[in-house]
C-alpha cells in the first residue's frame, strides 16, 4: 500500500459526519509525488477513490509531505497555502474546512 493511500484511509476513518453536515462535495487531491485520490462527501457518507474525478468541487495540489503534515496537524493548511505549498482550484472556502471534516 502506498504512503498516500495510508494517509487517505486514515482521513476517511476520522471523517466527522456532523462537521460535514449537509455537505455535498468532491475533494480532488493531486499529489506531485504520489498517487492521486478523491474523496466524495454526500449524504453524511465519505468515500475514497483512486485517480482523478472529472467533476471535483475543489482540487488541492501538493506533495505527499505537505499532505501528511497538514493532516497530522504539524502544518496549518492556510499557512501551507499562503507559502505556496498547496495550490487550490475550485471552491477554495471548502478547502478551509478540511481539518474540521477530517479532525486530527
């Protein structure tokens, strides 16, 4: 199993349906140095899929280390974005809710 798959599996395991509320969204993760994944949140459920989704609500591009640091709480996602470590396309405000939906 790849390191990125391990991180995404941990995110799905931590999914907080209450924090996601009535959210319908597709988070696309384009990793510079690992496999790409997308997470679909719909109707209080969270599903992980490998590859690229053709209709993502928000796309986040970064390297694997940045993803790991943000999801572990070692790096603030907004700070990483401001430093250019994360590139976002689509509903950028949705990206700010990532650590609420997938708590540390």
